[in-house]
């Protein structure tokens, strides 16, 4: 077993760290406060190759591995988890699936600008009555000539307002259950395609989330991703990789909380000494560090398995389950270490807690991760 990163992986990590500190950190607090989308930052991430990290150069991507993606996601999310989720959705829920299952037309037309960060993607699976129970799709699609007509509603869609291309999961043949589900790539501005208001969220406030509406929205047949009836398999397989991205985001939040706590403990004085010298604080820092390390190892293991072309469904779910729990726990502990200062906006650490909670919910709740893990375990 090799725990050494390659030169290239270390360079990506360093680039992400420097970018996060110089370009993301200065505006993170204000964007969180006013819930403003980081347009300029996303543009620059695209120029760095961070919006299509795992896409091959043939389709204008950076051609990197999943381990590099995890390292970059951790660095970005340490500073701003909102930017982390925008990047994660584009990389793992949109670009990855399009490269693996998209037609040549889709890859040439849509994947290339997505991989360069010139266009932004969204993944629209969830509905008001189909969240965890994702096979129960109410959004329908029927064929009309060379097109398909979509009707229905999606909700909780990350990048929903700002995305140019949306992967929309629909029920195209009710009688076939989840084998009658088809995914379409729908362009922003297509007649009949609208969206609801931006959700006013607890955390990741600088990313946008909204519902999408489809009223007789006509999409060309060539915009089907994979094939008719494969839409659910597409969504599930895509989410396996997405969960590695969210696990990395959670690791970043947890490590950000640990770093802030270490820094504060070294300057804050109580009982005649810096609180870093008190065992009560040292034990908290030690426990946080163990959890962060374990979460990172699980996440990197899932990424390495994916890169090696091995099965990673269970490991990705384990990584997301554990890392998201650790993110919430470390954020809470960080507030405790900061005392009253941890409870006010000025000291930043309360944002870690607000941002951490969603990692236990999106791309499959912690309960769903347990379902996935248990089913995989019982296959043996
Ligand atoms: N990987 C690959 N395939 C999978 C899979 C996985 N992890 N889980 C299920 N499948 C496949 C099954 O093999 C089966 O396919 P076949 O019939 O072709 O063999 C099909 O999916 C149906 O599976 P089940 O019979 O097990 O279906 P189920 O209803 O009992 O359970 C579920 C399915 C695992 C609970 C699934 O509905 C699920 O994962 N739900 C959570 C959905 C989710 O993660 N939503 C997140 C929304 S996206 C988001 O948050 C994006 C964002 O904006 C940030």
C-alpha cells in the first residue's frame, strides 16, 4: 500500500491551496452573508482546469485522476464549501457521466465547454416527492417526432439558477418502473423550462439552489444521455462518484475547522496560559485530528479504487457517511473551542457548522449511504 502522493498530485494540491487562499478566502464571508454566487471564482477555476479535472484532454479536460480531484476539493472546501459544491457538481455529477455515457455529439457539443468551465452544469434528479426514494419520478417525457416533451418539476437543484446545461431525469415509460427512466440534457433557455426562486439556505449560501419547472419543454432526441430507459442507472452510477466529491468537501470543512481551532488555541489565553496548553483543549484537537485523518483516508481510498477501475460503490458511500459526520462534529467542536467567539459570525467558525450539515443530506442522506453500504456488504 502506497501512501505517497505523486509530484503531479502534490502540485494540484498546492495550486488549489494557493488559489483558495488568494482568490476565494477574501470574499467568502461576504458572499455567505449576502448569498452571492461566485461568478469570477468559477470562471478562474475553469481556467485552472478545475471544472473538468477528470475529463480527458480529448474533451478539453485536465485529464487528472480522482485522487487529485479529492485533494483539490479538500483545499477549496477548507476555505469555502460553497465553491466546493459548485465544483463538485460540475466535475462528478455532470462531466464524469457525460464522458462515460454521453454520445459523441453530447461530448463534442456539451462536455467540452463544461470541462473548460465555460459552461456550468446541474444534475436534476430530486423532486418534491422523490428525494431518497429516487425511483419514484413524477417528471415525465414522451416522444414527439424527433423530440421528447418534458413536463414536471425538480427541486433542491445545486447550480439550478446559474447552470447552462441540466441533466434532467424523467419517467419516459411508467409501466417499466425504474427501467423506464430516461435522462436528458436540457439547455437553459429552452422554451417551457423555468425555475423557482433561489432557496434561502442555512449553509453553502454562496452556491445557488432552486427548483426547476418543465411545461411542454421540447428537447431533441439527440440530447438523451446514454439511452432510453437507462436514466436511473445513469443517475445511480454518477452519484457513486459524486459521493467521493462530497466526502472530500466534508473533509475540507472538517480540516478547516481543525486548522482554525489550532490557530485560535495558540493565541487565546485562559488560566494564565494559551489554551493550547490545556489538556481539555488538547484532547479536543487530538480527537478532531484523528477523525479528519480517518475521513481523508476513506475518501482517498474510494478515489484510488475508482482510479484503478475497481469497485468503489461501498467505499464511496462509507467515505461520504463518515466524512460528513466528522465535518459536523469538528465544526461543533471548533465552536466549543472558540467559546462565545465561535457563536458569532465575525469569527468564521460558525460557517463551518452551517456548511457541514448539508453534507449529511445531499447526494444521498446518511441513511441512504447506510442502505448502500449494507446492500453491498450483503452481496458477498
Ligand atoms: N450504484 C449503481 N447502481 C445502483 C446503485 C448504486 N449505488 N443503487 C441502486 N442501483 C441500481 C440497482 O442495481 C438497480 O438497477 P437494475 O434494476 O438495473 O439492476 C436500480 O438502481 C434500482 O435499485 P433498487 O432496486 O435497489 O432501488 P431502491 O428503490 O430499493 O433503492 C436507492 C435505490 C439506493 C435508495 C436510490 O434510490 C438512492 O440512491 N436514493 C438516493 C438518491 C440520492 O442520492 N439523491 C441525491 C440527489 S442529487 C443531489 O443531491 C445533487 C446536488 O444537487 C448536490
